[in-house]
C-alpha cells in the first residue's frame, strides 16, 4: 500500500527539522520558564529529553523493521506519553499507525494518524499524517471523507500528494476529466524528473487512454 512509501522521507524530514529548529525552540522555552527552572537547567532538560527520545525511537524503528509489534507499541506509547514535547512523539505515532496497518488494524492506524494531525508541532508531520490517512480512507472507498479531509489543503510542499489523491478519487468515481485535471496539477507541483513525477504522469496517461477508448466506444455504438 502506498501509505507507507514516505517513511524514509519522514525520518529525514524530522531529523532535519529538529536540527534547524530544535535549538531555537529550546531557548525560547528556556526563557519562558526561566523563572522556574533557570535557563541553563531548562536547556539541559530539553536537550536530554530529545536525546533520550532519539534513542528510544531508534529502538522502535528496529523493532518495527523486525515486526516486533509488542515492543513497537510499548516504545511508541512511551514516546507519546513521556516525550510529547519532542518531535519523536509524532514519529512514534506514525510508526504505530504503520504497525497497525501491517497487522490489518486500519481503525487503530486512523487513531494514531489523527493524533499527529491534531498534536504535531511541525506542519510537515501533519501533512504526512494527512496524506497517509487519506490513502487509508481511499482504500476503504470513503471518497467523500477523503475529499473533506483534503479540503483547503493548498500551497504546501505536499501539494502534489494532495492533487494525486484527489485524482485517484475522481477516477474511482468515474470522472476522468476531473481526474486528469488533478493529475496534471500533481505533475506540475512534483519534482521534475523524479520517480514520483513519472508515476503521476503514468496515471495521467492512463486517463487519456481510457478517455479515448470510451469516446471510440460511444462513436461505434452511435
């Protein structure tokens, strides 16, 4: 299922985000809580929390790769409950969602994905969760739910993902013209020459072929 095809990008995204923004966030929190803990103490606390969360997440990722789901759940819940101030909590929720999907429990996966959408401090993580949730809903043929979930999602780095899913919904509903429009937007907003752009182009080409076949059939019938 396509829902998990962005795992590596997710990990790299959060690590880069924390590298670029973590220090500023910690300093800001330290200033805000300086009267209680002291700037240096708060800084060290947050730094230690992030380091501990990183170690636990690496262990979780290893367990997930080995399909040791009980350990994944244990470590994932620990990250969410005890390290919610770090971005690793959102990564843990995404991992828990993946584990649930692999176990055939899509309902459980939906809960974790919604948690990320509602609680992640990084908008990128929210977009990743929204894309995965949309794909789960699409697989369940909840087309109205997918379109509602994606309503208003424009102008982000995930634009091509949203447009592609909209195209998938239109195609599943038999609206080739709207599907083609959505796929064309997805191609434009994807990285030129990338494998992803080619995959979307293939969908667009299929729309064109199907439209031609339908037109030919109608002409023959008349």
